């Protein structure tokens, strides 16, 4: 089985000389189909840098990144943009929905940019919304939706069409605990259906939804393990 995401010995350095800062040091992470991997660590540990590299938003100083078997270092900027539209889905803390587009139009935007016909875009968008329980909100604008509903629209956009890899950056940070749990349940359901997910979080309760936890400290992986109970995660994250 081909991994959906592979990071091999990835390092990222900002600046040079005495001003150089090691954001990541020799990090290796894999995400398989049907697997949700959580990344935990204190602020400044490298979580966001790792996610940016995984999504092709930042190029590593050294190491190799593969998405669905494709080495990102070997593709042109145009090919990288196409790869992100077709294989990668991002879920952000602040939703990043276009306020002037309906829920269905937001979900279908990556497909529209990829040249799909309007009918195909609509069908795929409604199907993705149905998968997160929002087919009846397809023609609502973001301002007419609750925070949890907007985040579920963002998850639908992240997995619409052929996309199978979801990168989530603190996706419940702006939500109350009940709504946040609902969003994580939806993300877990998409992974269980065959997608792969990389979840950046500082919350042990959220990491407990994952199959595997990667702990970062000062840009380095200090431990990787199967997801234990939330109580022991809290102790590890604070160490």
C-alpha cells in the first residue's frame, strides 16, 4: 500500500549563520490510507512548519516529501498547484471559506479551478456535503452557518473529488468543545472511509481521535506511538 504522505529526514532552517533557526531537524513521518496521525508539541516545536511542508506550501531545506507517491521536489510550481487541488485538502482553524460563495460553491472551488464542468462540480460538492451531514445547507452562505457547520464545509472541501489527504491545523480551535468533537468525528469518519489525515493539535482530547501520535520538541521528533488515553497524552505534551 502506497503511503499518502511521506516525509523523509526533513529539516527546515530559517536564516543563515548566527541568525539561523532550526524549525525542523531530521523529521520523518508517514500517513497511510485510513490513518489519522496527530502531531503534538508546545508552541514553537515545529508543528505548523511540518504541516506547511507536508502541503507543499514551504520547501524543506533538506529531506524528501512525497504526496501519493509524487516527490514534491521534482514538480514545477504549476504541477504543485495541480497536485494540491487534486490530492491535498487543508482544514484551518479559521475555516478560510469565501463569504460570497455558497457552501456548495466553496466545496466545489478546487474542482472548478481544475476545469471540471459545472454539473460535475455541483454533483461532487453536494456529495461531499452529504458525507458531513450538510447536504441541506448546500445553497447557504457561510454567514448563515454556525461555526461548526462552516468547519464541516471546510472538511467537505478538503476531501471533495479525488482528494484523499487531509491536513488539519488546529481545526477545532475556534469552536466550543461540543462542536469541536463533532468536527473531529467527521474528520475521523472521512479517514475511516479511506482518506489519510495529519492533524496538528495541542489538545490531548483531540489527539486521542488519532491512530498514532507524533511528539515534536524544538523541531525534532522525540516520540511516536499509538494513541494512548487522553490523560497520559496531557502529561507527555506538557513535558
